[in-house]
């Protein structure tokens, strides 16, 4: 049933009814891209729905979503000016912004800016029952899917393994993304996976319904050790029955997905997308021009979209806001912490 609901949610990105129509002079249009993630993750349906909604709320703007390798890859695309915005984990954004050499291997991105905090991302630790793995401490010497290179999951995997007392030298790391990871586990070409995503995740649903798997808790002592070094990691719980054959709550860790951009993107563009993310305005290409916010649309597309709320807009934000987003939040009377005020506004 959950699988059917999630498939319906992903299809709702298309079926939500936001087809752009009517003549348009492309020379007069502003274009704004959103880099998302792979099919099966949460970035993909939420980014697609947001792009379609914004296109239908801002008369002179075309917003497009593109799939990709998620957090780290999206951040690099933004840094190079190849896309206006994207979704990324807050820890990846912070590492890129500060140029943390232990975590961020490409040049720092001092112009990285925030638009909004979106929803919590949860790290799943899942092992094939046949592997005999009963704890994350059993990962040594095993074939562990750590995420695709350049993804937020792979970024997390290195830090998580270090907290356990392991490195890639102690395991057989498998660098693949969601869809391929499913196949590797189904074919028993891997023993377990580390997987950071919103709950529920479509590919995780597929694994849980096609293989006999175990959802592993992340021990409290390791959570404390990890969060002491990286405060943006926090203890979270995967609710019971989020996936098939997962009757109990699973204690794990999580962080926040951010919508990020570059300081060089025009202030008006970012102000307009921020305003229309949160404010109920008319759908200009719908017959009745219904009033709705893009946040309300996201809540109908995926379970995690229900967490996209204005009161959480700055929750877990680890980089300064873009001047356009800052302008909107100031107008709303939201208290913006000093660390989040864009350098351009000081």
C-alpha cells in the first residue's frame, strides 16, 4: 500500500495540473533552474513539483528541474554557475561554504547562499538478513553501499564510518546511486547500505518489499560522538511500519535538506521564488487561477512535503541567506539570526 501511495505521489508531480500554456516570448522570460536528485529519492519529486508550481505562479519566469547526483554535485553546479539553485544537505552546504578541507575536496564556495530549509533527511542503515549483519559495528570487511560519488549520502558515509571507527579501507565500498543500489541488493552483490533520504523513500520501499532485510539502529553512543563533532547531526526515529517488515521504530540520525543558490543570482529572482514558495498566489495558467502556495503543493506530492513550512524555513540553515530570500523573511517579520544575514546586506 505504501509503495502504491508513493508511486501516486511521484506521479502527482505531473498530474498536479500545472501545464504551462499560451504564447510566450522566450526573450522576455527569466529562467531559473533547480538541481534535484535521482529518480526514487525525495529531491526529484519535490524539486519537479516546485518548478512546475513556480512556473505557473510567476508570469515572466520559467522554472525547470533537472535530475542529478544530489547534494555535493548540486552544490558544485551552483558554484560553477551551471544552475541557479538546487537541493542539498545542510552539512554539505556548510562544508562547501567554509571550504572544510577534511570534507570538501573541491574549491570552497563562499558565494553559496540559502533560500529555505525544506525537510528532515534521515539516514537509513539497511542490511540483507542473509548477510548476518546485526549492527553497524558489523560493517568491517563487508560490501557496503555508501552512495554515489558526489552525493550527500557518500558525504555522510565517510563521517559515519569514522564515528564507528572505520574507513573505506576497512570495508568494500560500493559507489552507486539509488536505482543501482536496489539492483545490487536484490542481486546480493552488496551486504548493506547507508542511505540518507526523506522517509519514505521509493527505492527503499522496493528493497524492503523484494528482499528480506534488517533495519539497523544507530547506537546512542555513536550518535553522541558524531553530533559532538558535527552538531547538525541529530537523533531521529524512523516510525514503525514506514517500510514493509519494519514493525518497530528505528533509532538513527538525520539532518536538514536545504534549497540553496548563489549570491550572483539576481535578488529579484530569488525573492520571487521565495515569496511564491510560501505565499498563496494565483495559478496563472489554470482556468480558475486557484490561490495556493508551492509549499501546499509539495505537501500533496510527497510525505516529506508536509514538513515544508514557513515556521521551519530557517531550521538547520547552515549558510547565509541569499539577499532575495532575506528580503522576504524580513518583510514577514521573521527573526533572522546574525549568522544567516547575507554579507551583501551587512
